[in-house]
């Protein structure tokens, strides 16, 4: 629906942000085409940092056809409401090491996080 109809129970309107909140890392609702580039930049930042996951960007119908002058976003992204944890929990790490040392035939099953964090050499060394 167009921006002006949001929250007015317009035909085929649904609370996309509310519906998806439990299953995404973050939601954005773009209300001005001038905010679209920065919103997309923030969305990709959140999706790829910390534990990777989905981010929803809801773009109203009028914003999809609106135009504005594009200015490339610059600088670091800083969001008070988003501070990903980049360090492991020391207690859990020690517990994992103890389990590996005690195992007779240890196996490590890793996911894409190893690739995203460029940790393949460390994994091979382990």
C-alpha cells in the first residue's frame, strides 16, 4: 500500500513488519525514498554481521516508483540498537575444548560461519 495508507486498514494492507518480527534479525519500514539507500546499507550490515540472518525491508508501493537524487552513503555504520557480540563465551569455549579432548573419535561439523569469518586456516590447524 502507499505510505499514506499505512495503518488505515487499506485494501490488502498487512502489518508485514509485525508479522515477520519473530523470525528476522531486524525490520525496516521505508517511509521516504531519500532514506532507501541508507536503509538498504543498514539492512545488509545487520544481515551480515554478528550471527548472519534475515532482515526485512518493507518498501511501500509509492516508494517503489518514487525518485530522488542518489548520494552514496559514507562512513561507518553505527546503530545504538544493534551491537553484535563478536567474542565467544569463555566458559562455553573451555567446555567445548574439554569435550574434544575427552572424545575418542572427535568430529567437528561447521557451517558457513567459518567461511564468513575467514577462520578456515584456524579450523584446519585444530
